[in-house]
């Protein structure tokens, strides 16, 4: 690929498929070498794997236990470094013994906590029934089992209660109270139907007041409802305090070992990754076969490394075959364009066989962001906030994607600064001395420019779709796109002249008289193309291609809308600050005091307005730039169904965030 194409429409890094054959006895060492050099995306390994399966399952179990312990911690950030020596000298038995000890202690606490929480839930259910019953009723009235008659207290939906009364005419209501769509009722019934009635009530979705639990085993049934509620409140307070105490003990116990647990997690993740690679395999009696993908430019490095380690090996290298292989994708963009790779990942990873549109995304996003921002002051504010404040809102400010994302925001804001310099705008104040054009402050001119940009941008996407369909021999899409281009070339001038009465210079008169013929040809091509794609529905759906084009282009009016909204909002705050200043100058008899008070009030208003407008501008410009790049542009030719190149590598630093 030429250097120029890397800055227009890139391709992922070229990959080679590599098969390495080594003696089974040293396969562990080879995997460790691949682990160390970090350039090999492993697909499969063949080996006797029973022992590794056992070790891998043991590691996974330990990792699960560590994660269950760490899930109890919130609001803490822990940076953990693991040395190479710690990775290589792992003592799994020691780690397992330490983790199991902590896990057993926490398990005891958790068991006690779970019992208390169950008791709390039971008490709350009983209280929810009792609060709807008169306080002077005794518990014997609510729950009684006699030879002839019995009573129970139930709570449920009113309609279900009415059905229950119809099924059992012998039920007598002692007391009932309706609230919302529910009812609490004390019912009396013959003891002979007790078991049948209780089962029916439970199956109908009612809750029954039960006092036979351990919490009430010593309570006197002559106790009043009011006294029982007071007792429940005391028990609830006691149990909740106990739950809080146990929760604190759990957190403190884990905090005491937090650094070790996080370090264990990194060590076990790396070791599990190693064993997982080994057991994703096929068996061979004497040899181990390792297959995978490697960047073409790293192939020589891999071979030289194996040779330097005196590893006896046989290797085969082949180019990937389109339609057969689906290699992983590794981005290969120049430095500035590289900053926009995290944004590209929002929509999906490019397939190895398709274009990487990150360069076009970078230009488009930066220009759209800059046009919508279009102010030197707000651009500087976003740069400062991104540089010094944004780190505090992310869990791992050192991650590669986040660092690149920050750079893309700063660069896009610099474009906004340049637009602001051209338009002479600083925090929505007009600086006419440096203004080079009024396009960005004139709504009509700005809107026309935005629509022209949209027409160009959308047509670039259609051109790429045309090229892609030509390469893939997709005649339906090819004809549809060709028809659309013909309709645009002849239809846009025709509509502007004959319908909108807009005079177009340099176009001869006969063009407008004969334009209807190529427009008709374009429509026919589009209809045929759509029929090839979706069948007879294409007779109708072709129209949506034209309306879709119009809608896509009109969507770019947001470039003017968001930019002007920023200007007008800033002007509004500036105007309010000016009005407050003048009012306070007139209010105070002493000009000096009025100047101080007015200046202070105006400054507060301006700072608030600038901060609000900066935040809104950053969010608005980012979201709308994404929308234009993804919906109106990339969706026409980009699939984004690839997967990242992930070489086997060692992780020695990781940040843990407990929110």
C-alpha cells in the first residue's frame, strides 16, 4: 500500500498464517517464548492436555473466588505492579492456601449476614401486614387454630380476594382494609377446610401472617398488634446494626489483603491465559503443532528468536486466502490518524479484508467537531478540561485507547480554535479585527456551506460503495449507485433551475431541456439494481434511495445548528452579564462600588455561562460528529465485523477500580 493511501483509506496490517511444529517435550518452552515476545495470535495447539485442564480449572476456580471477594469492595482504585520474577516463580499452592483462608472467613461472615437479611425480610413482611390492622387487636385474633373455627390474616390483591370468597362461602370476614389494589383481611372459617384453604390462598398469590417462626416462638398471643410492631421495630434495628457490623468486617478483612488479592488476580490471569492456549488444542503423539497469525513484518523476528533459543522446529508460512481465512485486524495508521482509532472501535473493528476508514473518519470527525465548536475560547476550555480534568472520570487513564481518545479530542478542539480564529469568535465575543469571514455567523451562509459539505461527504461514501460493489462483483449495488450518481449530476441542477428558480451560471440552456432523459435513465438503472438486490420490492424501494440521500444531506444542517446554538447561548450570557453590570452601576450612588459589585456579578454569570456552554459544546459536538460519521457516512460501505489482533503477551500492570 502506498504512503498516500495510508492517509486516505487504509488497510489493516498484513498478516501471515504460521504453523510451527516442535517436539512435544519442549512445547511449554515454545509457548513461553511466544508469551514473552508478544507478536503471535495463537489459534490452536496440539498436546497431551489432561494435566493442563486440571490446572486450568484450578486457576479458574481461584480467580472466581478472588473476584467474588473483590466484588465486596467499592469506591477504591488500586494500582498493582507485578514483577517478572513473581510471574515466573508462581507458587499456586501458596496462593490457593491464602485465598481459601480469606474466602472461608468471609464465607462465615456472609452466612451470618444472609441469615440476618432473611430475618429482616421476614419481619418486614409481617410488619407490612400488621400496620394495616387496628393496634388493639391481639395476635390470637389474627392467627388462631381451634377444633371448630380457625382464623388467619392474609394480604393480596382485591380481585383475588373476591374470587376466594366466592369459592368458600363459609368464610367470615372479621376485619378487612383496602389500600391501592390490595386488601388485608382477617378471616374466620371452619377448621375442617384449613389445609385446603391455606394451600389455595398461597397458590393465589396471597401472603399469610405466620407467627410460628423462631423469631416469635416465645411471644404471648395475647400481645396486641401495636406492641408486636414495636417489638418488630426493635428487632429490625438490632438486625440491621448487626448486618452493618458484619459488612464492615467483610470489607476490612478484604482491605487487609487487597493488594495481595489484586496481585494474585494478575498472576492467575496470566497463568490461566498460558494454560488456556495449551488446552485449546489437538493431540499429537510426538510433536506439537502451533498455528496462528503474525504480522508479516514480525515474522523474521519470531524465527530468529526461536533459533536463538536453539529450539528445533519446522515452520510453514502462507498468505491468508480471501473467502477461506478471516485473520485478526491490527491497525496500521500514522500517528495523528491513530488517535481516532478508539472512535472507530465504537462502531466496530474493520475486517481484515475491508478498508480501514480511520483516516477518513479522522478528517471528518475533526472538521465536523471544529465547525460545530467554532470558537477560540471554548476550544481552549475543552483542551484544558480534557488535559487536566478528564482523567478523574475514567478508571484507567493510562490505557492506550484512552490516551489516544484524549489526543483526538484535543486535536479536534484545535480545529475548532482555528475555525474560531477565522470567524473572530472568543467565548462568543466578536473580534472583528481578526475575522476573515462572516460565513460562520450568518445562518443562511453557514447552512448552505453545511449542506454542500454534506453533499460531498455523502457522495464520498457512495463512491466507496460503488468501488466496493465493483470489487465484489455486486452488480445490483453497482447499478443502483450508478443510477444515483446520474440522478444527482443531472437532477440537482434541474431541480434548482426549474423548480426552485435558482439561476446556475456556466450551464447552457440545452442542458436543462434535455436533463430529464438522463434522469430517467438513472431511475431505470436504480430500479433494476434494486430488483437485483431485493427482488420485486425494488420497484418501490428505489425511491427511498433518493429520499435517503436528501435526508442524509439535510442531516448535515446540524453543523450550522449546533455551531449557531453555541454562539447564541454564549451571546445570551454575555448580554445578561452586560445588563447586570449596567443595572448595578446605576443602582449604587458611588460608581466605584457599582463597578466592583457589577464586575463581580457579571464575572459569576460569565464563568457559569462559559462552563455550561463548554460542557454542552463538548458533548454536542462529539455526539453529532459521531452521528454524521457513523450514520450518514460509514454505514453505507463499512461492515466493522472484524476482531482485534490479540497476541499472547504478559500483563504486568493493571488498575483495579471498585465502584
